[in-house]
């Protein structure tokens, strides 16, 4: 299904660009494209398109973002819209612009216009660089969040063990589990509410049941 969507979308971009940019292509002082340059440009165009498609397939951007930002990028290149989008759409726009530039390169090849192809290639390389930078930043943020979460869990584990120690120490004095949780959560060095402490006591009792009897 994804390949069908990608193929249709690519054809749509190609048709739209062909209709609205033919006059722009004709306005260039055309330089013929030899076979070697044609091969190089086609490879760059395919790389632009495949990078954007893989980002979508890998879940880095949603299907809606994929289509919306590609359309916005195409309109921006035509001068029909401003590149206005939310922060969470920045990657999708950069990838959309990269892919549209791939389509433009192929359009320039069809019209045998080297200068037009090089303009699209330059824009595509810039947008691809932006996309990669955003991906790196997002990955760094994920790693930072993971480290923070790990630190919180480690700290919570230490407090959980302290709650267990308090419970084991005075369990014979508590009339009920709720009373135990209430007394332990009221201690100045236990910065957790009754509900959390009560849950930890339940975890302790469940672990005790799993231990082999002496």
C-alpha cells in the first residue's frame, strides 16, 4: 500500500510541477545535459525521494504530515505560499521539500535544462541537510529524556527500598496495610504520597509470596 501511495504522490507532484513551472523552465538559459550529468542528477533525485520515503516508512513523520508538508513545499517553491508550519512539522517540511526537489530535478532533465536541475539540486541539498540536523536533534532529545527517566527510576527504586525497609522493621506494629502506608508516607524523608507507598507495600508482599519458604 505504501508503494502505491508513494508512486501516486510522486506522479501528482510531477504533474503539478510540469503544469505550473513550464514557463519557469523556459525562462532559463538552457544548458544541454550530457549522459554523465544526466546519470548523476537522476541518482541525486532518487536519493532525495528515497530519503523522504524512508523517513515516512520508519515512522519519523506521519502520513498526514508527509502529504501536507510535501504540498506546502511545492507551493513554496512556486511562490504560492509561505513556509509556515508548527515546530512538530519542521522535519516533515524539510523532507517534503527534499522530495519535491527530487521531482524538480527530473523535470529539469526532461526539459534538458542543466541550470534548472542545479538550482533544484542546491535547494534539495540544503533541505536534506536541515532534515538530518533535525533528526539528530530529535535523537539527542530522546536520549536525554531516556537518561532523565532512568535517573528518576533509579531514585524511585532507592525510595521504594527505603519504604520496604520501614515496613519490614515495623510490620508487626501496623494494624493494616493502609495504616502502614499512612505512617510511612508521613515520614520526612519519604517524599511520596500515601497511594504510591501503599502500592510499593503491595509489591513487597507479592515478592515475599514468590520467595521459597525456608
